C-alpha cells in the first residue's frame, strides 16, 4: 500500500483528473480505498506521469518515458491472434516436414494450450468485468461491471500476457537452456500492457500464468499419450512375432 502523502504520481493525477470535467464532474479517490493506494493503482499512476509536460516537477522519469516509447512498438508482438496463428503455421510446417516428433508435440501443445487459455481468458473477462485503467485515469473511479459487453470492462486477465506466457512456455520446453532470455522477453511483453495503461499489473500476471500453465498442461498430456502408445505398439509387435516363432 502506497501513501497519499508526498506521492508525486497521485498529486499529478489529481491535477489531471480535474480537467476531465465532461467525464468526471466530481472526481475523487474511491472512499473504500482512502487508507492508501494499492500496487495496481500506483503503477498506473506512475505511467500516467508520462503525459505531463517535460520539465514538470511531477512528470515521469526519463527511464519510464523511454520504456513507454519502447512498449509502443513492441506491445503488439504478443497479440493473441498473431501468436496463435504463428504457432499453428509453425506446427503445420514441422508436421509436413516430418521434423523431430517431440518438437512437433511441443508446438502442437503450444497451439492447443494457447487456444484453451484464450477461451478461459475471454470467459473470465466477460464474467469478472474488471474496468481497465482508463476507468481511473479518465473517470476517477475504479469500476467493476460483470457480464458487460463493452471493451472497457474486459480487463482481467490480459489477453496479450496470456499469449506471452504460452509462447514463453513453448520456447522453454523446446530450448530450456535459454529460459532466462525467454522469461525476460515474456515479462517485458506483459509489462508493455501496463506501460500502455491497457491493463493493471495483476491482469498481466494472471494472464501470463494462465497461458504458461495451459501449454505445460497440454504438453504433459500429449507426452503421456505418446508414452502410453509406445508400450502398446511394442506389445502388438510381439504378439505378431511370437506365433511365427
């Protein structure tokens, strides 16, 4: 929990939100959160400082501004539809070229795992109805609206982070030695959603874990299926050979 006192990010938000008189006639921090600012809100307020004029005493640091600029160009690399189609095409290529079977299985697990995770993530977005950060930045409120159809209340979990988690798990399973690189790339792609104020940090955390878990689960199931088929096929061969002996 962050304090309201001597908090440049909160002070900057107060000045900014009062200018949004058309959307927030009487903006104020939610009464239930008067004791302090939670991590999610504080991080979004920190990013919002990038919109202040350069040189303003409460504006964001150069590091945060630079990170937001990088996020603008890299955030769409983890778009769910793009990653899903990419995994499908790579798997089809590996299957047609008859590449190493375990690699084929892992690519298939990546595609199916992300597909399952996307369905779960979309369902959770609709059922939970968590407002995106613009509910706070532009309307001065933290709002939840279950079963809402509008995009502004489809915040939890993050679809981009779900795709990032799935992709990272596929890469780790195929080339485990490079796990620090894959993990760092996945964390960055997830963080870009916060830097773009499209999602709260916990939205991205949940999405990342969901995507990674679903791929790991599908990879385990496919590996068990392959393992179980091995002894059966060997047994059938023995049954064919023994009568001849």
